[in-house]
């Protein structure tokens, strides 16, 4: 079995565009077959260089809408990777799998690796993860789907103005109506949204049926005990910043979610970032996360090739 990511190393003095053109067929074939390519030694050290490689590989990058994590918009479809505190892990997940629309490609660029050689971006073959999830759990999720419940408070997690990139309630309501997201506005200005989304999705190229959701991230059991207790003192669970239930509103068994996390963990692959590395992922085929680190670390990201295939 070939391990991911597949490394393509530069050994040429050609320009960036020439190098990508020379390796394009290998890059495309590897993404199709394995889902993950690491471009190493291409001397990508600036935002414009990363923007160039993004455009070459996936065309016009996508804007990050209906946000779930804090990022800095650097312009032209380039963002910082999720800006959670360095000491926290980010579990393996597929980008925007909590939505009905998502990018087929996601790219990362290492401008500055962490000094302690930590802060890796672990990846996992989501098809293999899917195969590890017990059939009984798969059947329940496939039948019931998932409801994502989000509460936007001004002082906790992301406010709605950041998530929807607007100051207008009317614009939020319009976006939510177009995407079949239920909204409730509270007297204090807080907003709650609910949306039922897929548990699985069919890959448009391989046609593989893949576990594709973020129930294991949105559910309160994803929180460390201290954070969950602190939120419990502030809100009832239905007002937590984020939550996940089955599509019919019934609770998801935490033991099921533990099995799902175990499946992701069993397929996790780690590699150390080097300055200038670019990681290209098939966002449905390969999940990603982040390990804790100390000191400075600068990873950029961009998404491309929009796709929508909500399964009823």
C-alpha cells in the first residue's frame, strides 16, 4: 500500500509555473488515486507564490462562508489555517462537511513551521476511516442524518457577524433561507441556526460512499472536560455555541462518537512540515487536523472546486 501523502520533490531550476506544468499529470493522477500530494522543495515562501500555485491547480479559490473556525482573510481566496490556541489539537475532519456544499480540493502552505517540529497537519484516508466505523453506527447515521445546532454569542466562539461575513440580519436570513437553515433570533441579539445535513456523500469521481460529516466535532463530547463544564455554567446544552443531534432531533450516543473518533485515529498519518511545503488534498477522500505546538507557526490555506451533493 502506498502511504499518503505522496511526495513530489522539486529538482529543477524552472519557474514555479513551469515546475507545476511539468508535474501536473502526476499531481492530478495522485490526487485521483490517493487523495494527498506533498509538494516539497518548490520554494514557496510568500502569499503571492501560494496564490499562484492555488490558481494553477484548482482555478479560482473559494471564499470561506458560513464559517466554523477563526481565520484571517489574506485576500484573493487565501486564509490562515484555523487560529485556535497553539496548545490545542484539532481533530481529523473533512473541510465544510457540516455544510451541504464543500470544496473538493483544499491546499495548505507552510510559510513557517513550528520551532518544536510539532504542529503537524495529520491526515487520514477517509475511505479507510469509513470502513472502520461499525456498520450499525453507519446505518443509524445514514438513516437519520445529522442536525447541526449553532448558537452565536458575542462573547463565546464566533459571533454571527464573523460566521456570515455581514453586519446585516437581513443578509443572514437570506443566506439561511437559500441554504435551508432554520434561524431563531433572540431578544439579546443572539442567533441560533439549525440545519440537517448528510452523514455520507458520494465522491463525484470514484463514486465511493464516504463518511462525510462533523458530528464528532460539533457534539459537546468533543470538548475537553474543563471547557464543557465552563459552558455548562453559562448555558443550557441547547444554547452551547455548537452541537449535533440526529436529524430528527434525538441525541447521538456518545459511545458512537467515541467509535468514530477511534476510526479516524487509527488511520492518522503524520509528517513534519518543512518551510515551503504545499499539501494538496482531495477534501472528500482525505481528512486533516492539527497537533499542538509551541511558539510561532504560519500555515496558509485555500479551497477550490466547489461541490454540492446533498443526499436525501
